[in-house]
């Protein structure tokens, strides 16, 4: 069968099925329908006289028009929209406007680079001798200038960052954040990598490209850490009115607090959000006492903070890492937060052994294995 024959058979079956379905419903209920049924005006006995679609695009276009046409019966879409009014609603872009380069100029520049590479004798010789090396820094720089904001947005959607920090909104991270927790640039923050609380115990070194005279706000928050309200967050660091890219010269609204994911709660997300300010902002209502060791004072909601200052700031950069419990969290709870450490998993105590006796009369043969020094043995039972 050709494609055209298959399309004609599909159209005839679709029309006949809808017409016969409406007639069967009328016979079963005994009552006429409350309104016009689909394809009611079509003569089922003379399907050859119907105009054929001739192409799938034409059929798809007419099907879309029929789908969007208001009907009298209740559809699944109307049922879902009544239960959840935000179902299918489009998210709002709250970020900086994306300046997309001209596609024609981009293609021309790429073709010119390819021509120059083909004419290069050095590149041809290196490729033939298998000594050609590609600069990864150049590849990363090209990626950040072209598709990086869209890839980072997909990563943030995958980890639920926008869903928990900016409900029904998103932004393209167009400003690259370079965050490192060590001098050797080993413990860096990217987009979802794992760091331990010990590695993130001190204030990180942050740099980003900024115009001279611009002002910025930097936020570090955790949407998974709150011990009482699942919808709230704990702010770990907040710096406002940062001149240029000098974070150390900004106004520290809340001093840095290391991550403290409670034991047994798995990995937590720690999100850095960079806002670009239109002018200098007065953050008198957002200042926390220094040092701030109260979790009540650190209770925070990013969406409320943004709504309060949305006329003066715009989210521009994003980076985040994941972390889970280690031994340093216990010290943070006891010495920094001055509270008992919450534990959300059962810690099995070690097996109790009575004190060893010098002459074990009537004891099993492997009695001394209970008091053996070193690693626990893996053979037999006593």
C-alpha cells in the first residue's frame, strides 16, 4: 500500500468510527445528545465523495483546529484545569533578556573558520601525525557564549531548582559564576556536583564578569534543609550591593554558615543565585544579626525576597552543589547553632560483650574471638 492509500483508509475509518459511536450512544441511552456530535454532517454511506486530505500536514492542521474548537461536552483538559488551575500554565521568564546572535553571521563565521583550518599546513600535518591538540578552554569559552545558558536551565529544571525557589518562573543563567572552596581550585561548585560539608566549611572564593560600576546581590540558600516547614529555606549567605565583581566589598546581610544536612536525610541542594541590581538597594529589612546562630532568623524564602526587590534586581547567574552528612555537621550543630543534632536514622549500637573472664569454663570454642583485636572476623558464629 502507498502512503496516500494508508492516509485515505485512516480518514475513512476515523469518520466512520465517530459516526457509529454517536449512533450507538443514542441507541443505548434512549436520549438524543445535548449538542452536535463530531462529523455529524458527514454522510457515512457515501464516503467516496469526501475531500481527501492529500497530505499529513493538512490533516494535522485541521485536527488542531478541531481540537481547539469549543465543545459542549466535558473534556479531560477542563477536568484537570478545574482541579489544578495552574495545570499547563506557562512559566514566566524573569531573567535578563537573551541577546541571540544573527544566525546568518554565525554560519558565515563558522564556514570561514573551517576554510582557514583546511588551508592551514600546520593543522594538516598535526592531524596526519596524530599530534593535534584541541584547547578545552577555548571549547568551554565557545560553549559559554552560545548554548551554555540553555543547558544550565535544563540542569536547574532537572534538579528542581526553579520549581522550589521560583515557582512558575525561570531564568537563563547568562553570568558565569566561578566558585571555589580551596586555594588550589579543587573544591569547585559547578551545577549539581557533590561536596562534603567539611570541604564547604569556609567562605568560598567567588568571581564573575561584571561591568565597572554595576551592583550585584549574591545569595546562598538551601531548599531541602528546613527542620519545621517543608516550604521554607535556610539562608546560608547573603551579600548585597556588591560593586563590580568584588564580593568581599559588598554589604554582608547574613554571614556565611556551612552546610548542615541532618544525618539520614540524604543529599541536599545548596544554590548560589546572583542578582543584577539596577541601582543601590536598602536592605535594612533583610539584615540578620551578626553572628546569626538562630535557625529562626535564618528562615528564608527566595521567592518572597525576589518579589520584594523585583523592581530593582534581576536573576542573572546560577550555580549549585549537593552535600550530605559528615562528622563536621555535628560540630556545626553543637558549637555554631548551639543546639542538639537531629538524627533521622537509627544508629545501631555495637554488640554488647560481657567482660572477658580469665578461665572461660563452659564457654564455646570460639569464645576468645569476641575479644579479638583488629577487624571484625567474617567467619562462623558463636
